[in-house]
């Protein structure tokens, strides 16, 4: 904590919250490892190692109006996204990465005394952005196979006891419980004997989920959309799973469904920060009102538009990454001390067996190979490996082979 006399001006919940921990920048990693960047196999952040398509690089290099403010409504980009998604342009909002849209949703819907639901293990930005507003994150932990616990989500959403279940015959009885309790919360201002209930407003789901790569079951989504919540489906990795698995086409039929996507993964634009959301029509005026007017910079907009125009050029790199994911799944399963989970994203999560995952990560880093290590609940002793180029997979598998050979169980004597 700071000793400044002005520290009391901070909001208490901001002063007390934990910071978000991002990935270490590439140039910093290079210095830490004492290796040139080109000698590092970076498989820790699910980035696209092929980068933007040649046509995208050309569009960036030749764009003549970098000195002009961008279109605050991103009209041309939204029209191109509408053609790509098959959704009305009027229901699409681009952002500076999907992260900005998560933050925007939290800012316009929740505050102190409110709550969101997320489903760990999952992306940490949902609870972080909710915390910035003073809202709480209620956690509906995933099952051992990483599927969502629909019943537990229903309990949290409706403020019911553990006996409340989302069977079809019960939906009508508990569907509006949350809003009724909110009314009681208002009444509690005049009656101190009534408990104050924290209304649950947002449910965040990720499909494919990060860090395991599992897809959200369609039947589960249908059941969850019956709850009186805004349901946000984060589809950052959907292009690796097949667009037929997207929920984007459902948005026009559901007033409480939001789908978020990004150009970071499939288009290789992580460094430019470009994402977008498909929102219910009724919500759009409030999003336009609250978002920063020039939130998407010109370079990101130009690169996004070029990526959509030249999807055929990008598709081979997508196909290559899917092949490497499948190869990782197969080959990592043959490593005696790794247990990979099925994935539909551009990464594979592995449980480390009989070894310390942190030490394994460090041993790989010493060889210039970076993977993500997890130790938090639900991901105990796990690593996550991003799909890279074939030569990246080769280097990883060779390093794992050497580490297996050097393990105590394989040593003589």
C-alpha cells in the first residue's frame, strides 16, 4: 500500500483488489532467457505464430490516413463483419480486443452490491473486470471434464438453495426469482429485517474454454438462456473449432445472449488489439453511449478489414495450426509424464504426472521453449501448450524426450 496522503481518494475496492497478471512481453523474455527472440519457441500465450497474412501487412503499409482519427462507428468494419458472421451490422460492436468489451459490459451493468457468475477454471478477465466495478464474482466450478455445472449456475443465478435444479419443469418456478429478490432489496431500505440480496446480472461462458479447449454444449446453453441474466459467450478460439459451433446465429433470437470474438488468434493480430461482439438490439444504444468514441485505432481497423477480405489467404495457416493441435494431442499423450485433455482450440492442456509442473516449465524454458504453467484449483500441476509451427512442435517433443531420458526413473544405478 502507498503512504501518500492522497491514497484515501482511491475507491476502497480498487485499493484492495489484486492486479491482473499478463504474459511477459517477448522482448523481456528474450532478455531474461539470454536468447535472441528468433531462438525462442513461444508456446505460452496462444498467439498465432504465422502472424498477419501478406495482404494484411500490405494494407497496413500502404494506408495513407494514419494522421486522421478513426471512424468512431467503424462502419466499414462492421459491414464486413456482418457479411462474415451473418448478423446485422447494427448489432455488432468492435472493440480494442474482446477484453475492452468485457470491461464495457461490466461497466454498464454491474456495480457495488451486484454479482457476476463465471465458471472456473477459465479466463481470468471476467472476474477482474467485475472487481473493477465493485461487483463480486460468484464461481460455478466446472466439472472434472471441464463441462459447465448448469445446476450450480442456476442456484447462483436465482439465489436459491442447493435443492434448486434447472429441470425443465422447474424453470417456470425459479426463472424470475432473481428479479423478485431485487425488489425485496429495494424494500429493505424501509425494513431493516429484510436481507439485502446481491443481484446476479451476468454469466460468462467460454467456448472453446481457456485453458482446456472444451466446447460449450448446445443443450446447456439453451437451458442457461432461460435464466434472467445476460449470458456472454466468449468465442475467442471458435475459428479453430469450426464456425458451425458458434452461438453467434442465436443472438437475434435471444434478448439476453451476447457473443464475443477476436482477431487475435485466427488472424494473428494479437498485437493490434481488435475484437468484436454481437449484441441484442435493445442493448446497442447503451453500448454506444458508454464506449470510448475512438476505441478501435486505424491500424487495427485496416488490418481487421483486410483479414476479412483475404480470409482465403489466412485459411491455410488456420488449417496448419489445427493439424499441429491434433499432432500435439497425439504426441503429448505418448509422453510418460503428460496427460493431455481433448481440445478444440489452438492449445492443449496437460496434467503433469509424477513430476512438478513448475519445474517442467522451467526446464523447458532453459531450452528456450515457453509453455504456460498452472497451479490454481482445478488445474493443479498442469501446463498448457499452444499450437505452433511444425518446427516448434518438433523442438518441444525433442526437449520432452530428453527430459524423460534424464528423469531419475530412467537413470542407471
